[in-house]
């Protein structure tokens, strides 16, 4: 392993925390205002690669991929009406395919190649420069993650790039044309996700340089997706019959299986963002479990007190709320912080998915904004309150975290609106009223569940 990595990245989390091993992760960290180094691939001797770190990152990558397919696909498919279950599940599967191709072609380079404070460069279009030469005993590593092959680092980041637009699809479930979905995901992943990932996780990004903390994606993934989902739900408009006729989930068993897969996969999401098989990864896993459990119990208790019965869907939603909120904090906080973050997220997301949604009247089909945006904002802000320097090597501030929240909210909201305008002008966004009434499974795919 190289003696030092790009230590500045530790303050940003997911990408940057991969630079340091357990034994030097705190001592080697600079202050939040240190000048960030440019990130670039470097050809190194294969003997410098850590087998333990690589094995953990391979496992974590598989866990995060599992979160989208089949996790998110089942979670969302169970919550829609039976006539839309196939197309809803297909949204997640299509996201895997589209984003994989775009990430290889351009997205990875825009997020993690040397560029400027707002966007990466073109040096790694089509993964140029990523090499593995077995006979020579050489391979490339990214300077953010010098103890694992760059191919592994790239794949781990790909898994995050995939699930983020897949999350958005729950906000407009049961009413968007499949062709519109494909174009929307394509544009959004390049225009919104890649730049924000660069801002927060690449050491040269302006939010990373400022010291904004996001260990595993509270800002990059959840606020980004949640705000975009709200904008999309408002622009596309409510489902036919929304607020006038019941629209119950067709199969909550599928949703429970999906939520369970999400929970387990989240260990790769958060603990994998340590980038090493070390003590920080262990702590990230521990606080992830605690926050999820506390979030689930908090939502359950609030619903029980307010409605007289604890719903299964509420229990699942509370767990996801806790997972979302601990994501940005997982490599920075201890068990006490995880308890508070889980409790606040469970309460705030319950309010967002019920009272706020009812008052404002928007049709966020599967509560993407109520759970992911609100949970992400809670987690991002509370990271600034509960960050422990002895764990993450940095101290958080509420002001810097708020800047990250506001910047991501404005950018994601504005750009999502513009992307939807382009989609509507080209292929049209919304399915016809007849198709919506009959169900998108039949109208868009010529198939249905019996």
C-alpha cells in the first residue's frame, strides 16, 4: 500500500474515505480547509494492493447492486397497484442497464477524473487509462482508493450511480411512459448525478474542499433523488383518481422482502464506503443497524399513537428512513448519534410522508421525497452535530452541512425540471389517460401479472 493516499477525501466520505487504512485514518487527515489534490489513476505494482480491502470492496459492491435488483424493484413493485407491478419493477432493472453503459462511457470520468471544482474532466471517457497487466504485475488504482484496483473502485461507485435515479422512479410510478423514463434516467445521471458526486466526493469538488461531510450518500444519493422526485411528481401531475379513489399496495409481502434486501444491502452501502476492511467500516455497520432499528420503531410508535394500529408498511418505511438518515453520518458518528439520528428521521419522515404530503397535495406515489429527501436532510444536518473527531478524523459544522443541503436541493430541483421539459418536448412524459386506467403493464409492455 502507498504510504499516503488522498487524505482530503476523508472529509467527503464515500469516495474519499477509501484513501486511508485504519492505522493512519485519523492521524493523516488534514483540516477541512486543506487544499485538495487532484485525483487521477496511477499505474502501480500489484503487490501494493490490499487483498483484504479488495475483498471487502468487491463484497460491498455486490451488496449495493443487490439493493437495486432485486431490492428496490421488489420494494417499489409491491406498493403499486397490480396493473403496474411489472413496469415499476422494470424501472429499476432498466436503470441498471442504462447507467452502467453511461457510467463507462462518460459518467465515471465526469465524477472522478481531474477537472475543476464543479465537474470532472474527459480523461477517462470509456475508462481510458484503466489497466490490468498480469504479466507485468501492474494495474491502475485511483488516487482516492490506492489499496484496491481502480476497476473495483469504479464498480463500487457505479452501484451508487445506479440506485440514485432508480429511487426517483417511485415518485412518478404508475403514470410515466417507459420511453420517457429511459431518456430521463439517461440525462439525469449525466447532468445531475455525476456533477453532484464530483462536488461532494472528489477531493477537488467545491463542497468536498469546503469540508461538507457525506460519508456514503445522504446528499449525493438521497437528497439528490428525493428533491428530483418531488419536482417530477409535481410537474407530471397526480395519478388519475388520486385523492378520490383508493390506491392500496397490491402485495406488501414483496415490499417487505424488498425492504429487507435494502437493509442488508445497506451494510455495503455504508460500511463499504470506508473503503477498507477496518475499524471504521465496523463502526459504520454498527451505527447503520442501530439507526434503522430506531427509525422503524419511532415510525411505528407514532403511527400506533395517531391511527390506533401499527402498519407493516409504516414499520418498513421507518427502517428505510433510519437507513437514509444515517448514510451521510455513518463514518463520522458513534452509537449515541445513531440513536438520535434514527429517532429524528423516523419522526420527520413520518410527518413528511403523511401530514406534509396531505397538506401540499402532491402525488409522490411511493414517498420518495418524504423518506429520501427529508431523511437525507435530517441526516446531513445532524452529521454536523454528532460527528466525532475520534471516529472520522474531522469535526462537522451545521453551517457547512446546510450549504451542502441547499446547493444540492437547488441544483437537483432546477436541473430535473429542465430535463423533464426536454423529455416532454421529445418523446412526451406522461402515458395517456386510457393507458393509465388500463395499467402500464399492458399498454407499455404488452404483459401483465395474473
